[in-house]
């Protein structure tokens, strides 16, 4: 559909250029009395050519009225074409805004997914530190032998991950809750 709108805009632009050129030509003809008198082909064919250079050219009122009528029609058509071009540009801007809104929503989801991944990476890091096959003094001490230190570390890690996730969720819902509120206009054809 966007391709057809682009083609329609190009056609309207070409018609505007043609109508503007025709309007200029008609205005140029209306300024020249001799050109309008030459439009009476029957009189030009049957009448003898004027020999005196000082003859007044006054018999062109009908041609002038006809050309002025055409000039008004071209002006009206040109106004309608410019209105159509404005409507096409407005439609393009609206579609662009909709696409931008969709892109922003996708970027928001991407940022959220990346941040959640970083939170889980933190938990993975803590697990990796305690999963290393190196001897640490914590495991050699008999006070920590019953496993409460391991449970404390796992609990704190889960608590920090869950807290980060909640803070992140509250931030994103408050920050981006008003960005998706826009009015969808009905399609007027």
C-alpha cells in the first residue's frame, strides 16, 4: 500500500507541474493581444492581412473570456491537486508515526530483554564463583559444614535478582506507560 501511495504522490506531483506550466502559458497568451487575435482562424483565413502597423487589435474579447475561463478551471484543478498532495503527505506522516511507535515498542522490549538477561547473568556469575573447583577456606572450616552458608548465598542471590527485576519492571511500566496512547483515526475513503 505504501508503494501505491508513493506512485499516487508522484502522479499528483507530475499533474501539478503540468497544470502550473499550462497556467503560465495561458497567462502569457492572455498578456499578448496579437496572439489572441490570431486565434480567430476563420477571420485570419478570409480577411486580408493588415498592412498598416498601427492597426488596433480589439477583436479578441471572446477568446480572452474563453481563455480566462480555462485559466480559472486550471487554477481550481491546481488547488485540488495541491490539497490531494497535502492529504497524501499527511497520510505518509501518520504512517511514519505509526511505524516509529512500533519500532519504539520493539526497542523497549529489546532493552527489557537485555536487562533481564543481565540480571540472570548476575545469578549465573554467583553460581560460577561457587562452582569453581578450587579450594577455599570457607569449605575447610567446620563451622560452615552444615550448608547454611550455601543457602544464604543462594537466597541473597535470588533476592537481589528478584529485587532488580521488580525495580526494572516498575521503572519501565511508569516510564513507558504513556507512550502508547495515541488515537487511531478511521480510514476515510
